[in-house]
């Protein structure tokens, strides 16, 4: 598996965020790219299946849902209504530590213990 992480996008990128993941195995493959039409593709010996992560899914009386829309709505709810966050600064720090350990491991060629 190859893991790539980038915190900065080029100014030519048509959107302000870019998220995608590809998992490739010898019997199947899963591609998810919710930042561009929300497509998830699952490829197996039975063929390809497609789903819509950003689909127009009702999540309440006044808004639609989906991966990005729900994340934004959860943040707005937390700010306006003091609703609990799905991820807080501690979660962000934990992710950053993992990413830094990955970079350190790649540079040193040895495992890094967290």
C-alpha cells in the first residue's frame, strides 16, 4: 500500500479540499473520492459497484447530508448549539502525530513507536 498525505493544494485545484483513498489488493480494489462527485468504486471479480458518499440524504428537517455536508453541519451545530464535536483538537493532534511518525519512519527506514 502507498500512503500519501498533503496539507497544501495547488491554486489550480478546482476545490478547496481533496480527499481520496485507493486500497488495492490481488483480489479486489476500493477507490473512494468524495471530493469529486462523491464516488466510491468497489472492484471485485464480480465487477465494479458505485456508490455516492455525498448523496442527497435527509439528516434532519432542514438539511441534506453526506460526507462533507454532514461534517460542516456538525461543526456549525457545535458552534451555534454547543453540540459535541465529532473530532476535537486532541483528535487532530493524534492524527498529526501519526502522520509525523510516518514521515519519520520513511526518512529513517525504521518503525516509529507512538
